[in-house]
């Protein structure tokens, strides 16, 4: 699932679908005006690859929510619009910057991401790409499924510690 440069949030999820926050419903319409067949081809845990400035445009949180709702767990791009990047983390999606991602990774390549090692292994070509790992607290936010889920998890642990 490879995309070029400057993919904006209107292309990710057209405004007519912003009447819901149901991520699965949004996921059914992700990229519907840009690549109508896209959502039907996504499998749970797929990785999206893009060029520069992915997620530019409006700061709508529906865009990463739609991506997650489609089943995508990680986006690898040359660069991200900053607000979109933060919204991805808030929604539990790894947003990894890799300088030449769209030149080195091609449609159909199978990727394995390891945040701890800061590596992406292209299982199709055998290449390994390196990126700066997320700090552990951001990794924890993503692994919990997003910021709200992370906060709830922390509150649950604090309550358990008080009772124990």
C-alpha cells in the first residue's frame, strides 16, 4: 500500500463521512475518492507507505481513526504533517519517518517493524531500514491502542496498587 507525496486528510477520509466517529465505518471509506478499492484490500495489521508530508491539510482526527479502522497498524512515510503525526500516536498508530521510504519500499512488499530495534525488515527484498525508535512512553501509548486507552491503563494500575 504505497502512496506518494502530500496525501492530505481530505484524501484519507472525505468530509462527507465525518458524520461518525465509528472507526470501522470510517475505515470502510478510507481513501474512497482517491483509491476506491483501497479499503477492500486492507488486511488487519497492514502497513501503509508514503512519501513526504503525509496527512497534511486539516487537523481532523477522523483521518488516523479511519486508517486504524481499515486495519492499518503502522504508517511509514518520508515525513508527516506534525498534527497528523500526533493524532496517529493519540490513536495508537505507529507513524515512522524513514527518509527514502517511498523510493525503497514498493507495492506488495512485506514489512516487519521492530520499534525496539528501530528496524523495518523488508521480507520481500531482504533489506533492513533503520529509524529512530519511539521513546518507551510513546510505544506504550501505541501498544495500548491510543492515548485514552493508555491513560485508562495507567489509572487502573494506580487503583490496583492502592488496593494491593
